[in-house]
């Protein structure tokens, strides 16, 4: 159990496509998969800026925790690749220690490549819980 949890609900920037002019809009997480990705195919990028938690003690560890992230994701912090993971669930969320990488202002980025799907074929239900979890080492 984390000593403290900061949910990163939004706004998240959602970019669809690659190149100089991807389609972008703001979303709030968690959300329903179908509402966020219905009809999407190709490169998808989600990004969220946050500040370094204050008053961290030397024995505290800060982790990014991802729950309900179906698919194959590539995660970066401040443009530095951190991890690739598949199928983070509520039962086994993916956690990444970012303590040593935190700057006063940070941007977490999650990227995936989606294949075209017919309605109802993709993952169902809620998607995208993300939090900073602060715990004692």
C-alpha cells in the first residue's frame, strides 16, 4: 500500500497519427476504451504533465502506476524511454520507479499502435488509471 497516491486524471493530451500535424485533443482518465479509441488505428500518444511531489524524504520512492492499460504500451518520462509493457490490469498494475528521474516539471508519455477494429472487437470497459505512488523504501 502506498504511503500517498496522486491520481493523474487530466488533462491528458491525446494525439492520433504521426507526422507534423497529428490530430490532438484533451481527455480525462480513466475513461471508457470505446469512447477514447473507437475507430482509431495507427499511432496513438497520450501525454500528461505533472509537478514533482514536494517534501519527499530520502527514504521515499516515487512510482508511476498504470492500471487498466490493455495492449502494448511504450512509456517515457521527459522524453526518456522507461518501459514497455503489455496488459496492465487492476490486479497486476505496472509500476515504474521514477524517483531519480523526476524534475520540477515532468511529462509522462504513453504510446501504442492500434490496428483497425470493428465496433465491439476492442477491449471493453474502463481504461487508463495512472497515479504517482509515494512509498517508503
